[in-house]
């Protein structure tokens, strides 16, 4: 056995659980943990400019590669409350991140000590576990349980709050014999899968709906194999986008109210059977449930038993990890294929492709100001299938989902359920940190960009390169659309006369100056014919050292479909 501080024991456990990177901001109440990080070595720390930013960096890091768990660290009081948004975002999308906070000494936590707050109670609704550790000897067990919970069942975040005296207390701990706890994931049975395939075979126009759970389970290849064996077209959800390439012959397009394709909606309305795997039936995907469900049989496979029937009652439900279920789906489908017992779906699949070929949105516009549709058209030309796109919310994200092309799992990294403005910059930094060789391209409107633009300095300081496409219409564009129904246009205009840039015709924030002031590069584009060259220049800048961001002006143009 070895004697060490509880903080050092926690760091040693992080390393043995596979953690190699952390994001955070030190402070007085978490400094003993930072001292242990430095003394132990082996975990690279990226200094954020805002602790909420650190939580989103951890999210981006986790979402990039199977098995990753992002770690964010902050001090007591407001550091923890600032990270609540990241925890909410992570729990909504089933993303495991570990949030570690400092805390006032145990003797004064409830005596209104400076920056003492009951962060465990605040974080409880948006975590799988939130705990303030009051006994130093419990630290190893709490961290071991945290990783077990984050990986088991439906993945999600955990917060561990460490009073400063607990961090400094010495305990007996042997890191060499530490072992992670076994991960629990529910598994479908053969009988359940046979019943589900029986329902699929009885249909005439089936669809597979592939959610983020398929990507979380690293089961995209199995999903594609099952679709190809049965000839069933696939509808990826926004969180499942990339589960099969956009140009795959069985990709039927996305469905829903906003982040969808016209051909996807048209094909869905023709379907009579839907097998959903690892999806939540989120309202942006379903729209009105009576329309979505009418005339269709539904089977729902989800890792979380209580998710089945939460939005609507399926005709059959299976509680299972997506990968475990798909392994059996493929096994049974192979046997049926060999026996000649699978229906021929070629005409149905061909009809989906016909709709895909004829119901495309127009993207080519030569207008000045630039129409956003043209931006996405040029992005598709400039950025290849290896590109990892990052976006969160707003008209730019919605139109990006309608018009961009994604070809691989984890190459559309999006905050689906929470949608906090400001998420994109720190998340993109986390993605680029997790995959330093990747081509990372972030997509924002101007307000999302302005929410946490200070995090660009993190990219500059730590030399984390990526390209940021800023579609600037000087409006809270999506909110302006929502206000139309109330017959108002109130407090959504971001324009003002920028007295520092009158010669440039800039009305509002001069993003070029701000971005350059934060240590990054920026390009302003006002002519659509210059977009291609600007993208190429941006890629070259990003390939050099340091973080690269660039903005384009698109006044009074909202990225909506024509």
C-alpha cells in the first residue's frame, strides 16, 4: 500500500480509467487536485477561459472517439454552477463527462463560507450521480463508481465535489492493483430480436431510425450491415447522422421539423413500419405525434428501459444496448437471407432514392448579401468526407443539417437536446484536442459565436487548430422567426453602428478584430464567388500552428430553406 493524498489517489484512478486529457480552470479550493495533477503527470490539462467552456470542451472530447470520457475541473461555488449547462447538455445526449469541483472545508460547508454551495444538490437532476465526498477514505470508491455509472446503461455525466480538506487528507491507496468496475449494459435476447424481425418482415415499406445510441455504442457498421441484409432504408436522427454515409443507397434522409430533408419526410410518410434503435423520438424529429405515428407499426430498441414508451407507446419494445441488439439483428438476418426468407425491398428502397433525387433544396444563389444556402454548397465542395463538423443550435445549425453532407459516425458533433448558445467554440476545441489530425469545421450564427468567443484564446494558447464558419446575419434569427407568430420583432436585432469600423461598413460586432485580438486568424467574405478561395485559405491557416477562425458577413440573410 502507498500513502498519498486523496487528491493524488483520484488522479491515479483517472489515469487507470483511461483519462489522458482534462479541461478546466484552477482555483483556491481545487488547487490540491491541480498539485496532484502536476505531480503525477500523464494527464494533459487545457486551461479554459470559462468553466462552462471547459465542460463543453469535455463534451466535444467525449463525442469524438469511442471510449473517451472528457473531464472538466473547476473550483468551488460559481465554477460548479457554471458547469451545470455542460452537465445538462451531456445528460440530454447520453454523453459521459466527469465534472470535478473543489469545495469549502467540510466544517464550514453549511456556514455560508466563501464560495460554499451545495453543488451536489444543484447538479443532481442533470447527472447520473452528484456527490460531495465528506470522508477522504471514500474518494477512491467514489471515483471508481463514477466511471462505472458513466459507462453503464444509458451513458451520462457525473459530478464529484471535493472539499479542500478532503483533497489534502492522506489515505492508504495502491494504484497498481486498482481495477475499473465491470460495465453493465442490458442485452436483447434472440427471441426478442426474432419477434422484431418478424414484424419488419410483415411490413411492406419499413424504415430503420438510427439514433445517437447507435453511435455511442460504436455500432454503425452493424447497423449498415443489417440495413443492407434486409434492404431497409435508414433514417438517421440528428444525433445519429453519419451512422451511414449520406450517399449510401439506403440513406433515406433525416425526418422532422427543422433538421430534416424534404425527401426524408416524404419517404417517412409513405412508410408502414419503423424500427427505432438508440433514439429518443425527440420532438424535433417526430413533429406532431398523431401524424408521425398514424398507420405505422413501431418497434423501439433502447438501452434505457424507461425510455421505451416515454414519448409514445411502441407496438414492441426491447431494452438493450444498440450494439448487442444489432449483433443479434445481423445474425438472424443472415440466417433468413441464406434461407431466402427475407422480402425483396428493392422497389421500396428505389422509391426512397427517387424522392432523394427529386426533392433537393436549392442552394446555388449569387446574391449579395450572401445567401446562407450558398455557404453550405461551397462547404460541401471545400471540406471532404473526413471533416468533423461541430454545431449546436440556431438557423445556421438547422440549415447546415439540411444541406451539408456527412459520411462517417462522429463526424457530425452536435448538441441535440439542450442546445445552449456558445457551445460550438469550446466543443470544437474539445473535438480537435481528441483528434489532432482531424479536419474540424465548426458552424455558428453570430450570437452563438459571441456567447463564448473568449474560448478562441484557448485554441491560440494551446495551438488547437480548427476552422470556424460564422454565418452572420446580425440577428437572433431563429428567435426572430419564432416571434412572427406573436407579431413582434423585439430585441432580436444585433446591429449597431460600430464607430470603430465605419470604413468597412460593419454594423454590429467586428468579428475580425475580436478574433484577431484573441490570437486567431479571420477572413471576411461578402461575395459568394469568393467563398471557395476563402475556405481553401482557411484550411491552409488551420493546417499551420494555432487555432484558426474566420467569419463571413451575410446581412439580412437567414439560413432557411427556399
